[in-house]
C-alpha cells in the first residue's frame, strides 16, 4: 500500500467536479443502484470515497475484479473489501481469467465481469481521469483511429443493461493525488503500472510528461479536441443519415446500386455508419475495404459473407443484408398443436384449423438437401431448392429453412407451399416462417 504526498490541489475541487457531474447526469438518467469499480488504486480509492459521501442516500455496490495475474491479487481483493466495509458499503469480488496478461485481454475480462453484474438502471462508476484520457487519445492516434476513436473515452455511455459514468474525467492525476493525500488514504500501487513494455505505460511515463513539460496543461486541450471531434461526428451523422435514407428501404438492407452512386469519399463512411447504427460494431478501414471488394464487387451469383461479433453481412439481389449469425443446428421438433414455435433462429406460426388428425404427428426438420414435394396447384414434383429460389428466399436462409414432415413424407414448406394429398388446402390451414432479424435480437 502507498501514500503519495502532494499538496497543490485541495480536496474540495475534486468534490465540486464530482458532485457537478453526478448532478448533471441525473437530470437525464434514472439510477437505482451505483456500482463502483474499485481496483484499490489511487483513482478508484478517491472515487470510492467521493461516492460514499455524495451518494450516501443511494444503493451502492463496490466491485473489485481480481484478474489473478499477480501474486498479491488476493491481498488486493481483501484490501478493497476492507475499504468498502469501513465505509459500510456492500462489496463483491469478481474473479476472472484473462486470455493473457496483455492490457487488452485484461480489459476485456474486466468489462465482461461488469457486464454480468449490471442490472437495469444500474450505473457503473469508473475512475478514469484526464491523464488517462490523454493517454487513450495518443494511443489511438498512433493506431490510426478515426473521428470516433480520437474522441477518447466518453463521460457517459450505455453499458450492458445500464450506464457507465466517469465522474473524474475532468480532473488531472495530480489533482487526484492531492485529494487522496488530504484524505490520508492508502492505495494499491500495482507494479505492472511501471512496466514500459505495455504501450499505455510507455506513453504515461515517457511521452505524456515530455508533452506536458513543453506545452503545460495539455490534457485540457485533448478534452477540447475531443469535444470538437464529437461535434464534427454529429454533423457527419446528420449527412450520413440522409445518405442511408436514400440507399435503404429497410433497417437491415442497403441498396448496392444506390450506394455506388454516392461520391467515393462517402461510400466507406456510409458502410461504417450503417453497421454501427444497427449493430454497435465499429468497422476499421481494412474491414470496410474487405466488404467493398469481397461483397459489393462480387459476381452476382457469388455468396460471400463478412462476419463480425455475431453479425453477418450478406449480398443478395443487389442488396447488402445485416443478419444475425446462425449458430448450431436444430433437432427435430414435434409440430403438435402449437400456434407458434421458436426455433432459435426464427418463428414458425400456424394459422387455421389443423386439417386432420395425422397432422398431430407432424415434425419440424431442417433441410438436408434433395427434398422434393408436389405443391398444391402444380402437376409434378419439384425440389425444395427450386421452390425457395422461385420465392426469392436469400441463400443463407435457404440453408436453414424448416420443413414439415409426417413420417418420411414432406408435407409443407412453411411460407412457401403446402403439398398435395394432405387435405390442408381445404381448411384455411397454413404455416409461416419468419427468420429472426437484428431487431429481434436487440
């Protein structure tokens, strides 16, 4: 544990900033429970004590994520628990196992832990400060980020079922150090923070101090630039929404010919905007180029696919489609007398009266290929593949289209046809199949 002396900044400056940001946030957000991310480090220690004081009449939960990457990680979890108990607050330790000791994997594991804990109307408080923001923006500049990335970390955003708020983001680390010293707080000094092979540590120890030495309070200018970029992004979104309206007749499809008619500079930005708007997934330049070359410029009879975080982008009949990724195969299911069956990737609906008792034994199966039937109103048999093609069913949906069998005989292709010889055509009976869209998953 460490106490670091610093005498330049009074505690009340941090309190004023914290209180003002919380008050501003609550004007537009309802919060039932505040969840405090507490590593035990300097910034989270100050965050904990400010929250305990200024949110004393609210429900508070202190959460420590144990990454289990350091011999002292257990002791750090115990320190966090003691600090919470000393303030009379509820405490939880969440143990995670990152894929590796890298910054990115540790962060992913940490955020996954918070995601699993948050309930509706929870707000997660995190202790990021202005120096963290400067490091983030510098790091993203080096990586070649665009407008969104160069805005750094937002003060607040939707997170899991609730919200995430960074009430210390206006304050420099030196201000936090002074406040912690005034409070006489001990805090954890993680030795990994001094390892320069981590990119952010290198920026923290070798780059940002030199910039500050030359240009003074540069963190404020980073914040100003982030705000200007945020305004620029809002303006860009306004124009991109107009482009999207002209290129799309539905939320999950984009007309390729209309997209190609746009000026070259607007085409990749519209792809990014459309995907982010509908899925929350941010595409980098390489991914946008891949979609353009592999999907948009593909031959008409090609069936390329781009996959990213549970979402697929497909091409069919001069349209790009955003669809949820289908995972796994369905086992055979008895149709029974249900009005509606959820098959995992869509809904099978039954309308009208069951034609005869033998339909009670009907079973829902997936396509395997080679199935044939004689649709009502047609003279001969035809393959299911041809029926689905004639109905303009997209290829990726054809692969998983449910079929209805009685015994070994195909009796219906839901949403396409009923087969002759099973009395269904006389009863108003029909079966409809609606594959899930991204809207169903949101």
